[in-house]
C-alpha cells in the first residue's frame, strides 16, 4: 500500500511539473493568437482575408458607418489596448484614430501604400491598384507578428491570390466602364470621394458640394453654379452616397432637372454585409447601368466567389 501511494505521489508531482513547464513555455500551438485591430471596413475585410485566421482581427468602424466622424467606444479601446498591431487608413480618414498611443505598432496603411497623394485624399481603395498596394503593406505587417512558419507561408499564398483578384477587378472595371457612351462617362456625387476611381478609368467627377458650396453651405449662387455644372456634365443622374437622400441633393435634382439614381454609391468603406469586392463591383455597376452602359453582373459574382475562396 505504501509503495503504491509513493508512486502516486511521484506521478502527481511529474504531472504538475509538466503542466508548469507547459505554462511557462507554451508550444506554438498553445501560444496566444496575435490580436490585430483594423480601423475601417475596407481594411477589416482586407486584413481578415489576408490573415485567414492566423491572427485575431477586430474591426472598429462597422460597414456603412461614417469613418470621418467615428468616435471610439470603451470596447474599441479595450481591443486596441490588447492588440499587437493597429492598422488605420491614414490621410485623416479616421481623425479619432490618428492620435492613438499604446504598446502596439500603429501603421497608416494608405500613407505607406500610396505616398504620392498630393491632395491627401483618403479614399484610396476606389482604385484597385491602390488596394493592391495596401494589401502588400498589410501582408508585410502581418508577417512580422509571432505566427508560425506554416502560417507565414499560407499568408504569402493568400497575398498572391488577393493581388491577382484585385488586378482582375481593375480589368473588369475598365471593361464595364467602356460600355458607357463617351459623353456620359461622368460621376456626379455630393463629395470628393471618387477621384481615384474616375482618374483611374478616364471619367469626369463632379463633386457638387465640395466643388461649389462654400463651407458646405448651399447659397442661391452656389445652387445655380452646381446646376449649371451638372447640366454641362451630361450626366444622366445624380449619385447619392446615403439614404435617405439629403435635402441638398433633392434641391440640386430639382434645379438641374437630373434625377437621383435609385442605388447608392458607397464612398467611405464597405457596404453593410458586403465585402470589399462586392462593394467595389456594386459601385461600378451602379454607375455603369445608370449612365447607359451594361454591367456584367455574372462576372462580378465570379470575382466575389474567388475572394470568398481565398484561404
């Protein structure tokens, strides 16, 4: 009986020692998953797609929310304080995120990806070429986190797939826009958010409020100037960025005689419940179909299927 009891004590001691060693020196499979915070919906989808579960990605700004006026919640602050890496767009897209400080690496992805940006326009992702550059910055940052060699190799594969899909999105956009009659290749919206899109594809952009309303105020002289610019642009419609449509846009519509498009163009991130690719193709199809072109929805869905299959 004494021998059995002694063996039991020794076994218990060995198990305890083994547990203590395991806690002190966790194996790669036991190590905590690195926490990453992504500022807005575009970065969130991009980071999660690239990460593929190798990191714990938390998103701050929900799809459809206005990043320009976003304020951090206590839960946001906890996520940030517990993270190893915080990714923001930069160029003052999210003013509340530009002054973050803590025991983490803060990267302004857009500023690294697109340093040549004279107007400091934060809406970089409306050009897939810019989004591809942002993907490379994010992937490089994720590679620096404490993830195992297998995860690093998988990350490289996902990066290659993401870049390939974005290049095909760029080609697809160009093909769809080419179906719009030349006179109608214009995007008339309220704000200067689509310059990278229109510049990329040889379109004209009229930003009704930012270009013509002093301080955002629509005076009678401003209304006349906007109406004249809208008529001269030969656009078929005005493109809203939010529903319900603002009173200002309704006034401009009445004054210019141009109807308001039935579908939104999403200026400041991903659409609610939609991926980066779904939002981009939706924006393109909204513009193309409203301006007299023909958008290939089936090929847009194939791009999304490829995006969803990245792993």
